[in-house]
C-alpha cells in the first residue's frame, strides 16, 4: 500500500485523466547541510549500542553524551536532573539539582511532560514507567507520584499528545499501548502480528498514531493507526531491508513527518492519505525547537546529525524554497513556546491545558505567564537557592541585574533584532558554531562574572556599613 494518492481516471468518453492529490506548500522542501565551520567537530560521542539519540538541543545549548572510561556513560540506575546556569556552564557540575531514585534496573528513557511544569516520566529495564514531581523540596526523591506497571518487557519509546493527556508506548512484547498519562489506565492496545513496533508517535491532535519498526521478514516498516481503534493499522508500508532503527519526528505545525535512520540514500518526500507529508532523512539525530529556527531562510525544521565515527555533530536544515526573504507567515503558524501551561500541582489535580503558543515573527513576544506561574517560579528559585548554600545572594543579584537591564535594553533590542533570532540576540540564542563565536561568548561571560563580583563586593561593603551603624546606635542607646 502506497502513501501516494492514486490517480483518478476520467470516463472513457473523455479519454483524459488528471491525477488527484492534495496540494502542499511543503512539497518541495529540501535538506541543507551546514558548512564545515558551522559544524561541531572533535566531540568524543559515546559509542554505546543503545538505540537512542544521545543528544539534546535548544536555542542556547547542545548537549551530548560523551565517551568516558569504561565504554561510555550509559549505565544509569537513578535519574539526575541538572540545572544549567543562565549564563552557561563555567565549570564542571558535580551536584545535581534533583536525584530520582526508584528504578531497580538501568534507566533507558526520560520524557518531560509537554505542558506541566516539572513533571518527568522515566522508564527502565525493570519494565516500569514512573511519574515524578520535581517540585518536591527534597533533593533526593525516592518515591514517584505514580508507577505504571502494564508492560511485560522493556519499554522502547514513549510519546505524548499535544496537551499531555495521553501517553503512547511501544514495548518488546510487540504491543503498542495508549493510556491516560496521569492515571496510567490503558485505553487502547495494539498487537499486530505483521508489524513489530519499535518507536511510536502521537501525531498531535490528528487522533492518529505512527509507529516504525520491522515486518515479519525483518524489513523496515512504518504503520499508521487510528487512535480510537488500534486493532488493525490504517496503513502499513515496507521501506527497505536495511538494519537500524527508524526515529520518527513529527512537526504538528506543518504536519510534516520525518524519519531519521541509517542507509537512506537520499531525502525523499511522500504524501499520505492522512494529510501528512513524510520525509525520509539519512541520519541519527535530534531536532532544534521551533523558536531557534532561521525564519529568514524559510527553515521549518533543523536536525543535528550525530556522526560517532567522525566525532562530528552536523546541523541539517529543512528549507522551504521561497524567493522572498521576508517573513513567510503561511509556513510559520503559532507554535509551542518554552513556558509551561500548568503547574505540577494543577496537573496532578486533574487540569489539562494545551501548550502556551508563541509567534515566530521577528519582534513578537511570548504572552506573559499568569501570576500563579510567576509565583511558582519565584518559590522554585528560593528552594533551589536554599538547597545550595551561597546561591541565594547571587540569584538575587542576577534578578536585580535582569530587572535593571530589561528596561534599558528593550529599545536596543528592538533596533538590533535580526530575522534569524526571532526577536532575541543571536549570540545568546544559538550555540556557538565556530571558534571565534565560542571565544566571544567566553569573553562576555567573563565580563558578566566580573560585574557580578563587583556588585557582590559593593553589597559586602554596604552590609558592613549597616552593621557598624547598628552597632553605633546600640552603643548610643546604652550610654543614654
């Protein structure tokens, strides 16, 4: 069964036919590899044989699991959550913000809830899925808020829908499970004998599931499922006989579906009957969030290709060919931002909300969070500072710096915004791609550290002055 629409033939009297297919503005999208100076080389990427990404990306940082003594950092019995300072990592981090202890065997997958703040899902080789609330005041959390025990073998992948109310999993027992994310109750279960699913994706709000895996003859295979009926797949397609896992990526804004894996000779684009475009890409990678894309070049997706044998990380941009260099609003709808829609407490109480949306148009700003979310952030900062001695004063100074700089930099930001950075400074948003950019960021960080130290010294002097004044007042009172 093909993903291409079949041509519709006219009657015999007309003697002509026209192919009927859905017109797509992304039909001619193409992949553009980054130049050598914009790649990251010399990175000792782990050589672990696990089927995983080993990479995480956001507009400011690229994180890679590196090779270390003993064959790589891949044996994890507890989950450790690290907090990256707002100005970057200036020294090695040795103490995690949170440590989650609950799994009895190696942890394989962790996923953040898409809309709730500080809700984390983890699964391990003990066949269990655990839900964690990181808003706890404890630094070491030993009891998850819920444990899902429906799986009879190792969980291979997890996927949420848009608002995080549903969770889909694939397992080595050949079953695809769709369950309520909060309670863990199984809603649907698929057990297709002709398709062994390895990875699963919930396709946004289309009420469909997509899985990649192998057929009974070990051909790489993809399948499309009705979310309300997983008894039989809607579509089943054999791709090739190559080995290696296919990693699916879905762009809910453009309805583009990407398959990342080894042995694809070239990028190919198909259209399926479900209304989604499918692009096949030869790589193993992670993707940049939408807010970090280059909208001036009509970039709609960006992979970060991890090449272990070359110790290389290569960005690969998916471009929609357009002649105009102005902002193309039709290919950039409102997209999910980086702010949570719910607190952990609200989500646990039963609330469901979609993501907080933002526009990628240069100069636009994300809607301010509610007062409850602001209060939550302040309480979290206080708890983090209390759990780390000596950080309270520094965090206060940073807050004061940001508050004072915000008003003075607003006009300058409006003048200096570039179409690439979606309204933010490109140097602060994107990770350094060349040695010169890295050196520039390092110098800026050193300058910021110097300013912070000066402020600390000034505050220390002010504290001593106040202490002397208090002492003088007390002495004058005792004398009188």
